[in-house]
């Protein structure tokens, strides 16, 4: 027993002698909530990193600090020369990337995130139209709590808005997996210096190739089949060329993809199973209870509209972008993996594929109005 | 023999088998397997289980006929005094080597995820002190610790089940494009992940109801298989075989995929509970080697056991400090894996052969 | 369990013991003459003023002189006068003395004359003196070698009250007192089983404290009974102060803050423990009964758990476990999170905490330690002071110190909450030793967390768990039914099953008769 006691004593002596290498109290940190990345110069060799963090000493104040450097890590050390506190990277909620940077390719800028286990993999990513530093600076003038508010746009509105919500994990996973391409939401500032989601950035692996506008975003999200995406869709019912009713449905969609092959041609059948809820319709004379066909008409109108939009988007994708941004290649891979593994990311594959969309809308709830 | 401190029940053996096998390897298992077997990694896990199952069967059937199924006694009876001595020493050396690799990987994970600035020798010291403290208390304590840690492990690992709805089932398809060589390579890698079953060599004599050993060991093995299978399947579902290659310990990254309210960072919470689990095989095998050495040198367990334990722990500490970086560690881990094959399959088979040929010539059977 | 080298020592001890315990009755027989006897006793009478005696003569023809010796205040004076002296003086007629000799007389007095219930012959001086100091009345006679010792002891004792530390809202309100005879009677009255064994031992060379060993013969494990009896017999010490001393003398593990035997002041509790196959030790001088063996689980159970509804008890027990975990780990967790892994704190809270910490000049560890020291001082002060003053100190410390510390910039608001919750949790534990233990373990955890953050915290818990698991209480695993798993016992661990369903006695406690209740009734 004595030996034990002496051993434990030794242990404690060692415990006290050794320093606390990793201890750093929270008040010594700045806690960035948003990090923004831009190209510093036109040649694209330097990077400008802007962080937005709440000021610990003064309440209700957020600071925005841009620093330029050769690499992302370089900016961190340069930041040390200009500001007293170190950055606590673990709480970055949102990473913004300037448009030009996104065109250049993002992988080199997310590697420091993937590598660092302290950074959470569920942080949101977005592309900013123009420069991200300018965006932050401009928007922040209008909104003192941007650091808390902007990430919430992505985290809380998940269930009733159509836009691509992409986390770091989603992005890295799509980039590193064969047959997958990420998309990112696009942020922009309007004239009154308010931020808004303004479309979706289409990526080919980690390089952005185009920006789809908000109208294209809805079918894009539906076609990508993102887990239970929900949102409002307005509809118009026309009869004999005349508009007889319009309104809105709130829908939640599920996607099923089936692939078949005829020779060298791949035919994708995308089935959208959409459940919806009638939010409003404008014509007051039409009673849902009395008119059994009415809800069918609404369903049909929504179906038609979605199909039309989807086909338009697929056409654009095949003709213009030449990249599988609706996440269907993996279903082809699931059947002919060995054969397709090398060619599936070629532009020709998606250009030559035949993609058919079928939507089935079911509005099963129309509220308490008759 | 000091019966009091070195007696375990068959039920505890189940947990000991689980505890000896499931360790840090499980965190990198999906990557290692899918590197070779691609999306058939789950099949590789199942194929890999043949080695420990055979090993268990051989060990149990070997010891069955001996009146005193002690590893040291048996090996000296079979191979003669000197050769038996050498075998036991080699066995213990293997355990020390193997465990230092395990503990080093564990320390590396801790360094990467929790204490990036703390030197590795301090982390190793901390882990090995805990190990020493537990092992010095004897087999009973270790067995009980295994029992309670098993439940912690179960809760800890089952957390990843919540990710399943996010998964992408196409990662498993197609099923008809089996790459046999890749699968076999993967299976070979998965053999290594079952290392630890050689613990049974030494533990056999400690179990108080010998007739239940086979069943208990197989039950433990089944639990290990299911845990591995679950981890590999979920990893494939969430990350896919390609993405897995970008991550050193994909299971930990797996946990960070989804944000959990309040806990914020699931992987760190996971690692808090990890210590007991990561250090568990070292506990068990350290016990085995210290016990073997004590028996081999005919030292009084009561007096010298803790000193032998201390020596073994020190040896593990020093060997664990030798590799320069993670690449070397993983290379050594591969080497330890092949050693494991030799020990867990080769040794029992050798024993069986010798036993067969020397049958009747030496009086070791139960009848005599 | 660590027992190196112990067995050998034990054997030596046994040898010594058996030598010492040789019967010395015939060796020093008392002299026949009263004067000679008095000469032997005289030195003690002179030295001890509370040792009193008086000479008397036996009634009857032959005036045989006698002497009565006893301690003042230890005996029932009325009984001495009425039952002893009166009978001797008036009725002890030695009519047949001449015929049958003095031996007859002593038997006559012993059998026919004295109407007290407990009487014994004493043969030598040592025993005689010992009997006097044990509180017996001693009678010596002229011409008779043997002396008589009569038990008419009477001590003043406290009334039976509800124990302060173990109050229960429902159920019995009786508690033990310092007198072991009263205590055994309290238990006997509740447990009228013929198999309830109460063994009396005398421990302490000088204090000669009465110690009682209680168990139910056909339930308790004989091995443990023998073991306990052995250990009690082996205690060779000049004095013990009650069960608390015995607890420390017979426990297996000395280097642990955790109590290995539960103590209780409630007879109903003792009865329940006896029925579960445990052994109870009580000693004169302390109202605590020692329950052997005890497991960790039982320290977090209170007596009203079995009186209340099962669901309520389960809920209460859950909170006691939570209290233990919080008491041990909350400050450590605070340090680990604030100075090592702030990413585990939700960001809004993190900012607030950082703002609170911003004005504090100390590192988090020091901040925690300062508050911890202050609160320990407050607790110590509160314990020693009389009740009304203690409350004042509590209020002053709680409100003034806390608020002032924040304003003075010595502490952040969060740490006040942390320490307050920790302290409250500490005192939610039902066992006072466990309260102390949790305070010490907490400091250990704080140090671990301060050096290695959340990993150190993890190591700390691992060591704590290992420590708890390695403990044994009289050979019974301390941490059962959790490790080793005793599946049938889990229904009375954190859970509290229905009494009607608890048909078997706990398997963690070895015993002979597993059936507690027939399945059919109830």
C-alpha cells in the first residue's frame, strides 16, 4: 500500500510540474461567427480573410476585420500582429466565399477546415456575389447582430424555404465522392444594404461554374431531392386561356430516381412525390367542400408547373452547364459502378443522358377554410 | 495461485473479449477496409471474423484436455521447458509491442482532437498511469471494469445510429461487381482489427466455469462483429468509400456531420467517454502479459505482480514513444497485425500439431 | 483487494493472541481471609474516589463478615439496598454452615439468597477488579475465596428520539441511543425471529467497550460472519470510541475517501438490512449501527425510498446519482470547457461567459479554486457554530460574499452558480462520509481538468471508476450491482422495483436463504 501511495504522489508531482499546455481561457479569444474569403488581388495569389466576431469587452458590438496573406494560415499569423486576441475557430457558423474565389476552386480553402478537428463540420457555406468582405461590411451597417442572424438564415429556415443549404461536410463529401457535385447558396446585398439569398451556385467539383437564379433554384432543389425540402409554391389555374384562380401551396417533396440503359444511352426517370398543403387561393366563390374536382385541378396545376420548371432546368443543365447538379449520377453508379466510375464526371455523360421528370402532387390538407 | 484476485466468470469473459478487441482500430476501420474492398467493406468485416472464431475454437479445444489449462504450463509441457519458456516470452513481447502501438494511436487521436499542444509523452503517461492503476488491482477489477465500460462503449457507439436516415444507400451498390482480390485484401486488413483475442490464451485458466468458455467467447466475438459491422455500414452510408480515404479517423468525423443541440460537438463528447474504451485492450492484455511473466518466473503473485505490471507498462511506454509519426505507427500496426495472425492462428495450430504427435508420450492428459 | 504480506502477519498475530488468552483462573486464586483480600483491593480504593464500599455482616448465627464494592453512579442504588444488602443482612442464614462448610455458604447465597437476575462467581483478583470497573457490584466474604459479581448497572441515557441526520417524512421516528443494550432491544422488538443472533464482545483493552454483533443465522453468509468476528477479535487496541473506530479498524481499504460500511441510526433500517443478510455491529457509546457489507449503491439510497411509492423513489434516486456526478465533476467540467474546449459551449452562452470573465484577473482554475476554498470555509464554519449562528454565516456567505465577489472582480457570475450548484449537490447525498468523499474527489477532478482539460476529466473519472470498482466491502464488490453486473439486483439500484416483485434477497450480498417473499401473495 505504501508503494501505491508513493506512486500516486509521484503522479501528482508530475501533474503539477507539467504545464497546462493547452489551457487558454475564453476571455483571451475572439469568437468569430462568420469567416469570409476573397481573392486579395486580381492575380489570385493572395487571399483576404475577413472575420466577424462579437466584441467581448463591449456588449452589442460586432467587429469585422480583414487580413490579407499568402495562405489562410498566413492571415492568422498576420492577424496576431494587428489584433491582441487569438481566434477561436470552433464557433465559425458560416463561411462565405467571394464569387471570384469560387470560380477559382474552393477546395484549397476548405482544407484548413476539414483538417482542423476543432472546426465543426456542420458550418454553413455560401457564395457571395461580388466580394465577401464588401458584402459583410455593407450588410453589417444595417444589422448590428449579423453574426448571429446570418447563420440562422441557414439553420432555422430549413423547413420552409427553397434554397440549397450546404454544410462543410456536404460540400467536402460531394467534392470527394465520384458522381457528386455540390451546390451552394448565393448571398447578395441589395441597394438598401440588406442581405438576401439570391440563387444557387452550381459547382463542378470544387469549382463554381455558374449561378442559377432564384427561379431556377426551386426546381433545382426539388430535383436534387434534398431530404424533405419544404417551401411555398404559387400556382395559377387557367381554363381555356383564362386565369380562373391562383394561390399558394406549401409542399414537401421526395425524390425517387430510376435508371435504365439502352445501349450507350442512360435514361433517368426522376419521380417527385410531392405532398402539399393549400395555403391560399384567391377566388372566393369556389368551395373546396362542394367541388370535388377543385383540389385535383390545383394538384394538376402545381404538377404542370413543377414539371415545366424542372424540364427547363434540366435543359439548361445539359446544354449550358454540362454538369450533374441534380445528384443523379450516383444512381447510375449504383448499377454500373466499375464501368462508369471513370467517365461519369465527363461533361458528355450528362449531356447525352436522357432525363425524364415525373411529378405527382398530392394536396392532402387544405386547412379549415371550406 | 492467488485465486481471489484472478478469477473471472464466463459472463465477464464475454465483456473481456469485446474489450480486448474493440479499440482505437474501430475509428479508422472503415477507411482501412474501404481502401481495399471499396463498397464491400462490410463483407470484409464479416470475412475477417473467421480468424478470431478459428482462434477461439483452437484455443478452447487445445486446453480442454489439460487438467491445468495454464498457458505457461501447457506450453512448457508441449514444447519442453526451454522452448516453452521462449514461446511465453515471445508472446509477452508481442503483447507489449502490440499494445504500445494501440496506446500510441490512442494518444495520437487524443493529441489531434483534444490536446494539440500537449507533448505526446505526457498524454501517454496519463493513459498508461490509468492503465497501470487498474491492472495492478488484479483480474477481477479488470474484468469488472470491462463489464461497466462495455455499456459505456455501447451507448457511445450506438450514437452514430442517429445518422442512418441521412445516409445514401447507393454507396453499397452495385452488389454484383465483386472485386475478389480487393475484398480479400480488405478481409486481411479486417483480421487485424480483431487482434486481442489472443488474450484468451492466458484468460482461459482464470475463468471459473470452463465448460462455458466457448459459448462466452463466441458471444463476445459476435458482439464485436456487430459493432464493427455497424460502424462500417454507417460510415459507408454517410461518407461513402471514396470520401473515407480523405479522413484518418472517419468515425470521429462521422459524428461531427450533424449538429446536436446542447452537446454542440458530438465527437468531443464521444472522446470523453473514449478513454476507458481505447485503453481497455491494453488493460486486458497488460494483465495477460504481467500474469504470464509472473507465472513463468514463478514469482509470488501477491508480492511481485504489481512490480511486473509496472515493468510491462514502462516497456509499453517506451516502445510507444519510439515511432516518429503517424505513418510509422500505422506501418508498425500493420506489422503487429501480421504478428497477430501468427500468434492467434499459428500458435494454437502448432500446439495442436505437437499435441497430436506427442500424444501418450507425456503424461499431461486428464486421465493421468 | 490488496493483501500482500498481510496473511503472514495475521498468522503471527493469531499466535500471540492465543497465548494471551490463556485462562488465568486457577493461577491467582483469591485469598480466603477478608483482610487479605481487602489488602489487595485497598490500593485501588485509595486511588479511586468513585470506588466505594462498605463492610457488612451476613445475617444468621455466624457473623461472617463481608464487603461490598462498586463504583459510584454506575449502579442502581435502590436495587443494591433492597435486593442485595437487605437480603444478605437479614436472610442469608448460614444454618448448616458448620455441617457443610463455607463452600455451601457461597452456593447458598448464589442460589437462594440474592434476588437479582444476573449474578456470577469471580475467582481471581484481576477479574474482580475488572468487574468493579465494568460497573458490577462485587461481594467478598470472609473465609470464602470466591467473590460474587452482581449486575445491577444503571446508566443515565438519552431518550429515544428521531435521529437528526436521518429524518424521514413517513415511517418510524425512533432512533438509536448511545446505550447498546437499549439499541439491541430496539432491534429485537422489531425482529422477533428466533434466528436473530446477538453476540456480545468486549473490545478495547482499557475502555472495555461493549460491542454487539447482530445477524440472522439462517440468512447471513457464515463466511462473512466468521470473517467479521475474526476481525473484531483481532482488534487489540487500548480503546475504541464506538462504531466509528470499529469501522476503520475492520475495513479492507484504508487509502480511500469512500466509506465502506454504511452507518444508520434507525432501528427499522437495521432490521431491513439484517433481513437482506447483512451483519450489523453496534457499540456502546455511539448511536450508529455499522452495516456490513455495504455497496456504493446503498450509500445513495435513503430509508424513505422503501416507504415512498416506487416511481417517486426512482425519481429521487435518479437525482441522488445526478447529485453525486455533479458534486464530483461540475467545477472540473467548467474548467475543462472554459479553458480547453470552448467549442463545446453554445456560442451565445460562450459570449456571455467570456464577458463575465473579462473583468476577472485570474485564470479559470484559480477562480474556481478561490471559490471552492471560500465555500469549504463557509461549510466548516457552519458546522462548528451553534445552529442560529451557523444560519447567519450561511446567509452572509451565500448572498454577501457571492455578490461582493462579482462586484469586486474576483469571480464571474457563472462560477458562483457553478459552485452553488456543486455545493447543493454535495449535500443532497444522503451519507455524510460520502459528502466528505465527494469534496475530496472534486478537488482531484479540478486538478486533472486544470492540467489536461476534458481529457484529464475523462482520466479522472476513469481512475475514480477503477477505484470504486476495485474496492471491496468485507469481500463484497463495492460497485455491484453495476460492476460486476448483478442483473437481479438492478431492480433495486437506481430503480426501485415494487416491493411485491422483490421476491429474492439481493445477490450482491452473499447469503444462504435467497427467497424473501413467496411469489403468490401480494
